[in-house]
């Protein structure tokens, strides 16, 4: 064990850091894009806060199309855009671009699902008190759905973490790249097993942390 860590410890530590960097940065940008998208999907439904059925149908179709694209295909398809934004298509920073594009529609649906759990009576009460649409969205809908949003954030983060392993196929770095280069191409099974173990540990930590935060934010547990 000590010999393995001496030979591969630095690589595994770097790969873990690169995976966390890609995951956290992509999650942040995906939520910056996906949250407004989820709000639009929710408030423009028929009978909702600002009904716009045609827009909702068209926008929902676009979100579904983006969600349906396999990540590895999307990653290759957006390489020109990635080069435009990041200046390169290789490396951890470049991988954030396709990760964000792929995750944003998923986040939008997660946010939409969370907002739909808000009691309609609470929204109607805010309307009757003269609250604006912006106030209802920010102070009522989003505020009331915080526990659900946090659980969705956990799922989204873990999903993006899984995507980072795929980016190793195009030299993006991270644990996925280590598994491919050393575990697959060089037949070093011990490195492969170590990367799998580290990914499992990261998933468990993310799930536990966000689960704890969500429970504390849930008013029903107070």
C-alpha cells in the first residue's frame, strides 16, 4: 500500500483536485444558467404565475432536446465553442464549458420540479397581498423550495461528477483521465480501482453534506 501511494499518490491527489475543480465550477455555472430556465418553465405554464403556453412549449422542447444529447457527443460537438470561450479544448478549464452546457437543462428540470412542490395557497396568499411576480418568485417560491432545491443540487453535483470521468476521454484531466491512461491503456488495475474508490468516496461525501444541509433547512424538521 505504501509503495502504491509513493508511486501514484501525487497523481491521484492531482486527479482528485482536478475532478473537484471541474465538478464545483460546472455546478456553479450550470445553476446560474439552469435556475432562471427552471423558473421560466414553471411560471409560464398554463394557469401559472405568468402563463405563456406557446413559449413554455417551445422552451420546454428546447430543454428536452439538450437533455437528450449524450454527453460525449455534446462534448465533441461544442469543441469549436469551447475553444472560443476557453481558448483551448483540452484541460480542466475547457471541460467546464461542455459540462455546463450539458448540466444546465438537467438543472432546469430539477429546479422546475422543486418549484412545483410549493403550496399553491402560499403563492395565492402572496398575490392577494400585492406582491409582484419577482417578489413571489424570489421570496416565496424559491424560498419555500430551498430543501428540495438542495436535494436537487446534490443530485446535479453527483451527475456532473460522473460526467467529469467522461471528459478524461478527451484529455480533460481528473480521475477519469487517470483511469483511462493508467488503468485502461497501461493495464494498471490498481490505479483503476483507486480512481473508482475515490469517486465513490466523493459521491458519498457530497450526498451526506447536502443531505444534512437540506434536513436543517427543512422547516418540518424544526
